[in-house]
């Protein structure tokens, strides 16, 4: 009897973990869609290209000043 009870508990917990993972995957997809939408809106804003070039130049300067990337 005890073994069957433990198997039942493990099965139940496994199902709960599976459902939680499904929810996390769904939330990640929603977040990705939101971020992509925000980026697409930013691209439509005036002076987007100039701001992008400025960011690229700043990052290039950081790499040459520090000798490495990622600060």
C-alpha cells in the first residue's frame, strides 16, 4: 500500500511540475512577443537610425578604451 501511495504522490507532483513548465513557456512566449513589439515601435520613431549609430559608436569606444567588451 505504501509504495502505491508514494507512486501516486510522485505522479501528482510530476503533473504539477509539467503544468508549471507549460505556464512558464507560455509566459516566455508572451514576453518575447511584447519585447519584439516594443522594438518594432522603437524602429518607427524619428531619429532611430541616428540613436542606433550613436550606441554603436559608444560601444566601440568602450571596447577600445577598456580592451574588452561587456562593461
